[in-house]
C-alpha cells in the first residue's frame, strides 16, 4: 500500500474543489486531485471520491456539482476543503452557478456538471459528470500543483503565455524543459 501511494505520487496533478448544494441550500465541498477530463463528445469529466468521504454522499444526492480549478495562490483554500467537518465555507467568497453549485472566487476555471453516472472504483467511487457550463476566469495564471504529497507551482519559465492556445503552449514548455 505504501509503495503504491509513493510511486503513484510521482504523477503530478492540479487540484480542484468539488462543490454542491444540499437540498436546504447549504454549500458542501471537498478538495480532489483525481479530477480529469474524460470525453469531448459528449463532454464528460470525472473525479474519484473516497468511500469514507462525508461530503461525497451530499454531492451525489445533489445530482449536480461544480469543479473549481485552483490557482497557485489558493493553497490555503485547498487545505480548508481537505478536512472533514466544520464549516468549510466560513469566510470563503462564492456565488451560485447556473446549477446552484458554489463557484469559488479566485479560481482559474469553473466547470458545472450534472452527475451522469457513478462507477465502482474500489475504495473510491468514479463520479462521471456531464458538463453543462464552463468558464476560464484567470487565463494565463498558474495552477496549484500537487506532486509527491506536496504543493507546488510551475516555474515562471514553464508558464504558457496567456494568449497561446493550451496545446501549443504545452508543447513549447515541454521542448524548453527537454533542451
Ligand atoms: C491535494 C489533495 C487532493 C485530494 N484528492 C482527493 C481525491 O481525489 N479524492 C478524495 O476522496 N479525497 C481527496 N483528498 C482528501 C479530501 O479533500 C478530504 O478527505 C475530504 O475533504 C474530507 O472531507 P469530507 O469528509 O468532508 O469528504 C485530497 C486532499 C488533498 C489535500
């Protein structure tokens, strides 16, 4: 188990906060690194909540959620949403998206989804979301990274230009690091 966790921590990811609203309007959320795009047509994304998560059943019951993609300057926000219990939204500015799920201020991008399906993923579930709305808020700003169980950020030299398309800028960053 430790070897599995240690080796898989070599895969660097971004971090997102998945949010939803309970029936009484109360906001809920949890930090995940397991967010991924799945399909373009139809537009599907996924994340993997642990079966022990107390927030996941609330997101599942809501049937709709938002993916808040964190910026490099949002470590503290990530820590806030990586704990169980308490009022995670105390002092956190947000507004309701079109599907009612909280869109957190200051994130790089938000992706609103309907919960499309829930698949078995061992001690996690695989939650499949169908994208219903999405917005990039801070084009060109660096993302929060998670690598070997620590937070990080892209070095300035590896950051894509705000105006460049994502695919061409990723290729440029790769060739710089290989040079
Ligand atoms: C960087 C980071 C990534 C995380 N990724 C996941 C994840 O993909 N799935 C998950 O279930 N928990 C993940 N967690 C842990 C959850 O955020 C945490 O267990 C959860 O918020 C606990 O609260 P809950 O009981 O309200 O669900 C992650 C935590 C951190 C700090």
